[in-house]
C-alpha cells in the first residue's frame, strides 16, 4: 500500500512516523519547502504545556511525552523541564485546568500569591493572586524532536521529499488515487493531509475542505533590565493568554494575540508590541518597558471546537487528516501520529471520536459564511 503524507511540520512528521512505526505500507512525505519545520513548527515558543482544554489535547500531550521518551531515550533529551506557572487574578480561570490535570493524571499544585512571587519574582506588582504549578512543563527541543522523527521515518523505510508542493489531491470515483506535485502525479492508496495552515486548502483540491482557521500570534525577544534566571519556569497568564520564559540570554514573550489570518507566513505587526506592553503591564509590570531585540509572527491553526483533527475523512475514501493542532503540535503531535496509525489500521481508541474529521463537516456552511482575514 502506498501512502503519501502532505506536510513537513510536526503534524506531517508525526503522521509519517506513526505510519512507518505501524508498518502500514510504503510512506512518502512531501514538503514544499527546502527544509522541515519551515513554518509554525520551527517558529513557535517551544513550550511543553499539556495542561489544556479540551481534555483530548491534554491526553495527547501526556501520551506524546511517553512516546518522545522512547524515541529519544530520556526526558532530558527533548525537554528542559523547568516547570510551568499558570497564573491568574483569581482561581476561577484555573479551576477547569486543574480539573483536566486531575482527570488526566498531570502533576500539579495550587500556589498562593506568596509562593507564586517566590517562584516568579518578575510578576511582582502584577494582578496575579493564584497559580497552578505544573512541574512537568518546560521548553521543548524542536530540533531534537524533528531529527528523531526524521531518522525513524527513514529507518522504517519511509521517504522524505523536500521541495515537493502538493498542488492537488487526485480523486477517482470517490477515492484518492494520488497527489500531484511538480506537474507529476505520485500514485497513492492513502493520502494524509498534514499541511498545518494550508491543510484545508489542500483538502479543497479534492472537494473536501474543513473549517480550519489559521490564527496569527506574535513572539518577541525582550531584554529586560533584570533577567530571570536561565532555568526559571515559563509563566503563562491564563486570563490574558500572555506568557514569557528565558531564552538565549533574553526573554521570549508573547501577548497571546489571536487574529484569523490567511494561510501564509505573516509579517510582524508593530501593534503587537503595544499589546504585549499592555498585557505585561498587567501581568509583570517590571517587564513592560523591556527593550525589544526582535519580533516575529507565526500561525496556529484551529478547528471550531479547538480539538485536533485526526482520522478518516467521511467524504473521500482513502483521505485522512492530521491537522488543527492549534499551537499544541510539539506538545501533542507525536501521540496524534500514533493515533492516526491506529485509525488507519482499524484499531479502536476512545480518543478517535473526539478528534474525528467528520465532526467538522457539518460546520462548513458557517465557516464559508464567516471567512477569514
């Protein structure tokens, strides 16, 4: 059986790895750029945050950690486990996250304001009075993860073809027959759409789009007067969505902005710096006037219900999805790849119902009316 995976970000690599691992057939991954992780997977904040809602994202995040331990041999090989502080003005926004953590088995602890300030002095004077401490959170090594997945794909007989744009998914009599790239058609029995922000566009080439919306988010490297210690935790405000963490002798921060965008690499908007200053002013006033070293933007892609999209398309036989990871790709993507392999092999897993592409087909009418910037 011939399988073509479209996309060379974390979704595509995880899908190809999962399929090679399950020995479902001859797997070829197509990536249009000259390198893997060229877009969102290589431009994100690399934060491992498995405490998330909906619950299925948290479950996949926990499973991914175990799979990455196996892939790389040791937790320290892919994660600087310096912890994650989820803060808020009051407890209320944190309660659902604590509940998910309890249900899924994620170690966590409630902190009062005194302990919060001890662990994150930079937020002194800010509005936070409560926090969840998640010791298993931290900073991912994107390069190590990409390298390990690529190695295992090739070791499992898979091929990775760079510079191959998937112009069209070919369909005949209601089932996929191949993928058109560079004016040629690669025959395929199965096609997996794992194209990140471009996933729905690829689906549309065979009459099977999904209501997936790319959303722009900014990241900013700051140089504050007083830099937190290099092994300080990531601090994430659960109300504002803003966060910061140490990075390369500076501070990596985001205002947590979320503007629907086209499937394209977005340029940075200077207005994002104003938004960041405003939100840091509420969250960590000492950082609000920090010098800006550089800023950039990337895309996260969401389904309407914020859950990932993994499994068989109900409209086209042989068409599968691994998309809509919504900024949790490096946290949850590897488990999503293993879940996709189960789906293709006909195995049952309770998570498949929560992430099935079919749940979104009925939402297409509203999506078409709403559009995106």
